[in-house]
C-alpha cells in the first residue's frame, strides 16, 4: 500500500470497490468490442457462422483471413504507399505548420493579421469536391502521390493550436535569445521548439493519423489503382458484394460478378490491419498529450 | 425554386409509340456546377409529333440475335414497354466455348476506362497477366481506372465537371440519378453514338446488336443514343428461403395468402433454437398486397402507393408479424444486421433479396455444405387473388465514350465494347470473366471454370461492365439455375403495368428526399410503436411536404405523353 499524504483520508473499502467497478466497466466497454473484432478476425468461417455474427467465445481459430488479405500483393504494396505518404506528408505538414505558426505568433511579422484571417476562413468555408478537383487537376497532380499530401498539407485547426501554444511562450525567453544575437530561425529551432515538444508530438500525431487514414482524396485523385493507399484497398475488400446495399436489384445483379463476398473474419482482419499502427503509436505520444495540456496551467 | 411544375421541365422522347421521356427536376439545384445549364425546355421537347416519335424509334440499334449460343432453359420474351426479357438460363458450361468474333476487335490503340468495382482491387496492368491476356486477345490496350463502387458518383461528378474524361467511362444509372444536370453534362462530355449504332449501322458490332432493345432505349439522352447499356433482369427482388431446411422439415414452400405466410412464420419460428422465420420482408409485402410500385392511375387521378388502402393492410400485417416476433431480433434492432450471414446460419429462414443474393449465398456456402440450397416463393397475393410483381428498369449501367475522339478511335472503342459484350458460352466471355485456362482458372466438375490462386488475385470484373450482355442465369449450380428461371418465367405474367412504363422519369429531388423520413414513420407503425390508424396522418404529412407537388409533376408527365 502506498503511503498517503498526511492530509488525505484513507479511502473506504466501499469507495475503492465502487471506483474499481466503474473503471472495470469502462475498460470492458472499451476493450470488449476490440476483443470481438480481433477474435472474429482469427476465427474460421464455421465459427463465425455458428456465432451468427461477431464471435465472443473462442471457437476454431485460423489465420486464413490474414493470409487471404496479404496473399494478393496488392495489400502489401498499399501498406508501403500508406507508410510513405504518412512519413513524407507528416514531415511536410509539420514543418510548414511549425514555420507558419511561429511566424504568425510574432506580433510584428509581415501581414500576419490578414494571413491569419485567410487561414481562419478555411474553418468556415470548404471549397467542395469539384473546385478542389479542378485545382489539383490544374496543378497536374492527378495520379500523383502529391495529390494526397499537398491539398491538405496545412490544417487550420492544427496551425491555430500551435500558434496559440507559441504565443504562450514568454517573450522574455525569446528576447534574451535575440539579445544574444540569435536569428529568428535559431530562436525557433533552439528555444521555441525544444519547449514545444509536447504540442509538436501531438500535432504530428494528428497529421500522421490523417495521412494514414487518407481515403477520399485517394479515391478522387488517383486513377491508377496500383497507387492506392491502404485504406482504399481495404475498403474494397469490405465492399465485396455490398453493392446490394446501395439500393435496387439491378445493382445487385450487376455487381454480383464473380467475386465472393468476404467473410466477416476477413472484414475484421481488415479493421485490425487498419487500426494496429495507430494503436501502437498512440501510447508513445500519449504522454505528451497530458504534458501539452498541463504546460501553462500553473503559469497563469 | 420550390414550385413544381414550373421548376421542372418535361420533354418528349418517343419510342415505338410509347413515348420515352426525360423529366428533369431542376429544383434541387445544379450538382454539376461547372456544367450547369440554363433551365427550361431542352431540345426536342414540347409539341412532339408523330414524326419526332418515328425518328426516335429509329435511334436504337436493330436487334439481331447472336446465333452462337442458345440457353438450354428458355426465357420469356417481353412485350411490355421498357421491361427487359427473361433471357433464360444455362444448366451446363459449354465444353468448347465458341469464338464470337472472327477477327481482332482492336487496332492497337490504347484507352483508359473508368469502371466501378465492389471487391478487392487487382494488380495494375503492368503486373496483371489477366489484363495483359485479355488486351492481347482484344488487340488493343485497355487500361482500367478502377474506382470504389460506393463513392463512384463523387469521382464521376468531379471528373465530369473538370472535363477530365477518360476514353471510356462507365456510369451506373443509380449514380446518374444523383447528378442533377446530367442531361447537359452528357452532351458536353460524351460522344453521340447515334451515327455509329443507329438502326442497321450496328451491323459491324454483332454482339452489341444482340443486346435487348428495351435496354438500348434507356441509353438515349436528349434524343441521341449516348451509351452502351448493361441490361438488367426484370425483377427487383423476391422472397428467398432456405430450401434445404424447408425440404428437410416439410414446411410449406408455397404460401398462397398473407395468412398462410403468417401461419408458416409461426410454425417455423423457434426462438429457443435461435431460429426465426423472417429477415426483412416488408418490401416484398408491397407487391403481395398489390400496392403499386409507385403510382396508380385511376379515374383520371394519380394515387401514390402510400395513399392506397392496400398500404394500410400491409402495415397492419407487418405489425402482426413483428408483434408475434417472427422477425430475427438482430434485424429488428439494427439496420446493419447481415441477413445473408443469418440465412447461412439458419437463424433466418425467409428474407427479401435480389436474385443475385441467391447466387452469392450459394457461392459462399455450397462449397462447405453441398446440401445448402435456396429457393424463391412463387409470387402470391395477400388475399389469394391474382398476384402482382414489380419490375426494374431495363438497363442498370451505361458505358460512354469520350467526346471529340476521332471517328476511327470511336469505332475501335465500340469494337472493343463489342468484344466485351460477348455472351455466356463464348470464348471471349470466358477470357473476360475467368482469364486464361490453366493459368487463371481450371475446369472443375461439369467443366465449370474455377479460379486458381492467381485467378483470384488478378481477375476482377472489369471488361464485363464495358459491354453489357444478355442477362442469362449462368450460375454454376444447375439446380438453382432451373429454379431461378422457372420462377422468373412464372412471375413474368404478373408484372405490374404501371402508368409510366417505358417513360423515363427522373425523380424530383424533393420527392426522393421524402422517401426515407416517411418510410421511417411507417416503420414505427410496423414495429408497433404507433397504431396503424396513424398512417393517415403520415400520408397527409407526406402530401403536405411535397407529395402533392410530386403528384402534379407526375401528372404533367402523363399529360405530356398523352396518357392522361
């Protein structure tokens, strides 16, 4: 038992039990669906049929769904595409966001108010699919990986968060560096960024998850399906035989084609594959979340 | 712009005396922003004459049956306007498929083709021996731009609006319905195929001439033949049941009234054994209760399906079915329940689905359970009287050719589409559906092609979308093919003859938008959350919110076509 601070009362047994029960309930509510997904992905078709849906009690297990998923080579390729786009995209987005946020956080910088205004405008108005397509097309980015990165390279939300964070860094700190003869870039690199590891990590994660999940841009701008990122490919697997859902019969007949509808196991395997990287990265970045929130809390 | 019919124009397009029409609702505002056109009368509209009708009649290609293959189960020739034939079925796969074409389709050109896909994407052309083999046989390079079938419309709209059109573009009809200004876009983006295919000009493309005329009629926009159609079968859905379980238990596979269906449901539902009679069946109950598919024209008035007395009868019946707990609880509780999985597990015994769902279930489960069998209840009427059945449209998907291509390119593309339209039983069909024998498929029992591992990886339904083909029932399950074709032939005589048959009406968007909220309210009644007597109130809300407006619009369509 840990020693309690002098001012703290010993928690009552009932209180501890209650807290434990509530926390267990919440944990189960979160983990149980995940457990079902993972278990179903590892079950045979017979086990899934017997359960009549998601499997809750382990039956016969098999890796067949994962084998099927990675057998084609298309999924493997798309994983590489997604990793590449996520890596390059996050680096570009983060660099641009940090530079812009720093510039906009300095009160005296050139045209910073009109620029900020323009950026904030994108919160309110989205251009819509067709104008976006026209832009990407006229930049010659159709069928290029850059079409997944450049149109959404800067998120106004992330930029504003980062700018607000930079503005909280006391002017005395940067001023002292300036007196020591540091350039703006050096101040950013040596002073501001090291003080902003938390927010940078968090925003980097936001960008990375965004790129990893990029779907719609890829559908729109990539015609060559060899270039598809993971999410688009995985969705195609889930869609198999799903045209029926769209509406009327003709579609059902039409789309019946030769393809076999996917087993639930395969669909769940897809969910797992799409989820895993984010699930792994999250705990490492998570500590920065708390840090990011706490910083500044006691400074007033 | 809320007032119909001012906000909508109707125009005439005659076919064989029944006048094909395209009524465009512009009230919804332009979706194809960059292509939006002034509203108002379009060319060819208004004051149509017999001459105009004659001209339009001659738009479709002359039908010439392809003599190479004959289904061993004959279908039914349709004489109903706009309703496709039942093409018949094949109970066996031909030992030596005949070559449909005697010379190469292509002339060495390279074309990009955008198609939807609902399934795992194949590797691209460079890494795909199936694409390479098919292209080699065609004698041209078709490079597919495969797009997710469920978001196809977004990409199609963007490309149409940006003028970034592939050489060959496939657009499903249900996506066209979502494009407000497609009638304008189609002229700007796609080549008029009338000079190439009209009447006897189709002769160089014998397999396109083999497509049913009813399907071609749907390919006409603005008085021009704009696309190659993908024919569909007449029936939107049927009541499918687990034939193996029914046969084993000696249950009634031919209920003749709604009461018999209800009694059957009570008999076979056993919640303790995790077995329920029904999945969702109410849409099939509509024709069973002789509710019109959409509108009924009587005594000079249009009556919508919701407004018919039969609709209330149906609601009361469904309420009884739900109250007796004859519907699987997962179907009751959630919209997303996978009824096919529940059917496969024997937890549901009867559900409503398209005939394609029948094949899918067999594909999924015959392999492991050779006894697995499905059937379709013969159509019946709730009171034991003459049954009624709905019909779909004659074409579901269209293939367009980019506008402005030189004549020889268009001809080469049409020749490629002709190759793609090769029917079941030909060598070209085999190549486009299964790939190369020994490499992508091998012959299993009864000589039916079965995909190899490489085939499963590389073969994707792509060429098939380009050409359309007569819709034979060509499943590799002879017993099911027989049942299916029998059901289709037997049901054909009961197809509803609606007031708008053969007329092409684009639904006003406001009216379409009413459907889901209104039917949600009816669902409340069926589930017993509201009394059946509330139906009248729901109908009057529907009338107030746009139903009456839609009625005026549709009435005008009838009047414009001389049917009212």
